[in-house]
C-alpha cells in the first residue's frame, strides 16, 4: 500500500516541505489558522485538528512546525502517537534546498549486498517504499529510539524492527539515516553508508572557489563581531585602528554610519534574513561576503563576484553536539547561530586565535525586543524573526570549543558582559595594550 500522510503546519517550514514533496503523498494539511481551513492547495485540503480526528486519523502526521513541543503534547494527550517530526529528516527533504527530493539523493544500492535502514522517520519510510519500487525488495527499518511513538509506528507499518534486532542483521550494510546518532559499538561489524548527511556527496552543494581561503590566514588572530547590545562604536573603531581581521554578521552593517570599521568578511546564513535583506547584502561593505544557500530566491539572481555561495547544512542535532566542518567548500553545519558558521570559516582559514565580541547570548523572550541587539532599528523591515534557541546555540559553541581544543586553536569570549560562558573570557581592552 502506498504510504501517505497528513502534514501539520503550513507556515515557513511546512510550505517548504510541501514544495518539494510529491503532492500525492499528502492527503491533507492541518493548520490552526481558521482563515486557511477549508481551502484547497494543489489538491490538498487544509483542515482543523478536529477534522483530522474525524476523517483522517488512520494517516500518520508529519509535524512541519519548528517549535513543536505543544503539538506533540496535544497529539499524545489525544492518544495519537503515529506522528513524525520534520526536524528528524535530512534538510534536503525538509525543503531547505531547491528542487531536491528522493530521486536526487545519492543512495547507493549494490547487487549482491543486503541492507538495513537505521532510523525511523518519514524520510526512511518514503525511502523504503522508493527502494522497493526500484529494486523489488523491502529493506527493513531499524527503530533508532525506544518510546511510545516509535512503538506505535512499528506496530502500524510493515518492515520496521525494534532496535534490539540490529544485532541479528550482522553482515548487512547499514543505510544510516538517523539524527539521533549511532554509537561505535552499534556500528561494530557493519559497513555503514551515511544517507542522512549529504553535504559531501551532492555536487551542487560544493563551491570549489572557497578553497582559495583554506589556510589563508595561518597563525593569525581574528575577531567575530556579532550583533548583541554590548557592541559599541568605540570598540569597532578600535578594531579599525588596529587593522584587525574581522568577521561581521547579519545586520552589523547598521553600524557603518557611525564608524569607519568594516569587516573583512561578512557572513549571513539565516534564510529569512537573506530573503528580506537581499539588497542590503549587495551593498554591504566587506571584502568578501559568505552567504548561505538556503534562500534559493537570492541565488536565482546574478550576484557580485565578492558574494560567495556557502552551503549551510541544517541538520537537527539536539540534544547532541552538532558537527563541525573542516571542509567549508562543502559547506558549514548550522548551529542555530551565524557565529557558529563564522567559527567554522575562521578555523578553515587557519586563524589560531579567535575572539568573539557582541555575543551576549542573552535574548529576551520577545524576539523583536530592541534590547536584543546593538541598534534600535535592527528589527525594522523584519516580518517574523526566528526564535533564539539558547540550549542549541550553547551545544554548537561546545562543539566549536571541542574542535578548537583538538586542533590547537584558541577561542576566547571578549564580549563585554553577556551570559556566554562556554569560552574562556578575556578583557577586550587588554588585547590592545
């Protein structure tokens, strides 16, 4: 029986998934917006949760909402455990990148080999179906979690095995497709093909021009200037006076009218920021501008030579540490903070001392609160700023610290105040005495 499901959420993430997913897979869309309910989008009715319970309950739900804990609670209170989280799938399937679906993913199946898929999510169920159609055999899926949700899905679908069954699969090749990690002990005795992280294997992600920056600044120091409220024009002037190599991020260019300082490198990876401030990016004064590729609209237009496309690989990692890229020509890993992207770039370029300023890590609950940033107009022109996931950002900084310690690199926090304590603190003024 062909696998179909109901999508919950038609906001930013839900819409992007809807764009890339074959429409015949989605039987309906749940959305809490009463103005949308009753409408038909490409043949899919938009319904309420009440209508789902009455008419569509036999179908799995794919939750396409970023902050989804409340939805999970609602589902489980109703005794509905047959749901998937879109954040558990590769970003390609999540709709982050233009026109990529299962047929575009380099999953290699060789004759004479037996396979097992590790990881239970909507991606692996769809992939299992796709491989069955192509090769005529149903490759079993191993649950990568042991909870009420995975047990419910196991009972509802054929070809899904408990995690304990993994040992019985020795000799088979594991198609690894989990965001939850797999221990070395679990991998022992298996050949493992990673079909979750495609950063290194999808050629369109690569940007060979970035290789010119590898080890370009070996042994030097640099500053990463974020946009927290602690940033002052006096500090930026000091960086300018001492000709320091600097990375600037996001809307740091709002400071330019009050300082001669300009960053050597400018970095922006947030999809919404890139989309809303495309013209600002083009006019921003910096030697080189590294811009993430998730905003496909931006890259449909011709850009100046100093605007460099950088693959921003948005893998969910919580509660584990995210990956840290050492080959930025294939992209950087998202850590829910553009500063994490800068840290990967700085290490790739060979900097041995990296100083953070303006990384206050002290957001208020209101994402449009002007106290969150250095400039009163920071949110001007923004439609709906993303949430700041403090715990996820801290995990990313911990991953950066781990990489730095293993590679003889020093990362210091020179921010004035703030609540970031992952990195050793240093006095900003003392760096110039």
